[in-house]
C-alpha cells in the first residue's frame, strides 16, 4: 500500500485524533500518527533484515497450522453441539432415570399388593391379582420409550466421538503419554478413588465374570 | 449351622429400590427383622448399636463403599466375624478376588433372583 506523504495532506485532513477542532488544546493529529507509523515501519524493516529466512518460514507454518485448526474446529460443528446436543442428551438420560424409577415403583407396589392380599375371599383375591398384573404390564411399557431415548444419547456420543477423533487425527495430536492425564484435580481424585476402591461399575455380559465363576471361587 | 430366620439382617444399598427388592425377597424367605442403611458409614454405625446376624451390602456407594465397610467390619474386634454377603454389579474378577481376600462370606452379582440369594445365605450358614 502507498503511504500518504505528510506534505500532500490538506488542512481538512489535519483533524485532531479526537475529531474535536474547537478545543484549541494540543492533541495528537493524524499527521503525527502517520509520522510515528512511518518511523515504526522503518525501524521494523531494519529489525526484520536481521531475521533469518527460516524464522519467517516457521511463522508461515504456524499461521497455516492455525488456519487449518480453525477450519477443523469449524468442521466440528461445536456451535450446534453446545446449545443442543449435550444438554439434550443429559435431559434424555434424566428422563430415562425418572421413567425407570416410576415404573419400578409401580411394579413393586403391585407386587407388594399381591404379596399381602388376603386369599380368604377368592373372588376379591382374584380381582386384586388381575388388576395388579394389568398395572405391571402397563408399567413395563417404559422400556420402549427409554430404549428410544437411550438411542438418541448413543447417537450424540457417536457424533462427539467421531468429530473429536477426526480432529485429533488431523492435528496429529495423539500423545500416548497424555492418555491418563486428568482434566483437573477433582477428576484426578475421582479416578484415584475409583482405582483404589475398585469401583469398576457394571460390566457388559461378555466382559464380567458370571455368578457360576464366582461360585467356583467360593467353593 | 441352620439359618436362623429370626436373626436381624442389615441391608446396605444407596438405591432405595434395591433395598426394597432385597427386603421383599428376604421377607419371602422368612426373614422379618430387616434393617437398612444407605452407605457404609451409616451401616457401621448401625452395626455398633445392634447385633446383626447377617450383612448384605452393595459395593459402589458414597461416601463409604461396601468394600471399605467389609474391611472395617473384619478389622473390628467385636464385629469381625459377622457374616457378610456382597450383592453388587461389580463383576470384574479383581473385585471378587479383592472381596474374598478382605473376608467376604459370599458374593452375588446383580441382577440376581430369590433362589440365588437363598442359596448364598444357606451357603454362608453351612446349610
């Protein structure tokens, strides 16, 4: 870009930096700013002459990497993820917890009613059992809804997993030594407690040991 | 030794539903003196106040786990020999081995049925 010569500037251009002509106080004018910029550029040019070409290449590489990272981040669709998917997944899981709890309570109440029903009057006893069995069937319908909700959560997890992995691959940022590093101290403490107290949680069918295997250990 | 159905049983679980299930199963098996606690700390306090014939405990609880409760019970001079059954979803081999080393009387993996509970209680009391 060609720089304007200070002498070529008209009086109108000599407006103060604050845009206020009437105060009469001495303020930094646009000319002063341009003049200082000229000086700065000149000194910068002389400083840059001393830079090695390889440093320039390094800066170019860093700039390219930043651009690539920005592109990858935009591909992640984080804007769509944060306000919608994760909170929605949390709500779905809470709904599953609520539905299963409600259904379990209803089933248990029915079972307890049957268990304590008085069999001395066969007709009444029969009605109590029939009514409660119907209510148990109704309560079991929670499974269909919770199944659908969990499918949505699984879909969200897959969405996140796919993008995070793709992001890590693109940036070649996988470092095996960082795999067990924790996000913060609280997470580290929780992980340590889980490890020390063997809090593994439920295992999948083909991973955990069966009751028969356990019985053999106690035989 | 026969199972004494009149003995007090302490059920320890942080899920009220699970306590309700085990309580009902025990009731079906003939046990009527059943108390409950929501974690290891509460259970240990109850164990010090009342003599229980059997403890049935979950593993994964806060702040004191069933595993910690087991170790605390076993290291206590008075409570050390209390029969202790772990009823848990923790089904890794390392959990079972750790519990056995800590002195657990028997180990039941959730989900379980009344027959399993009955057979493990019977096994603990040598029936």
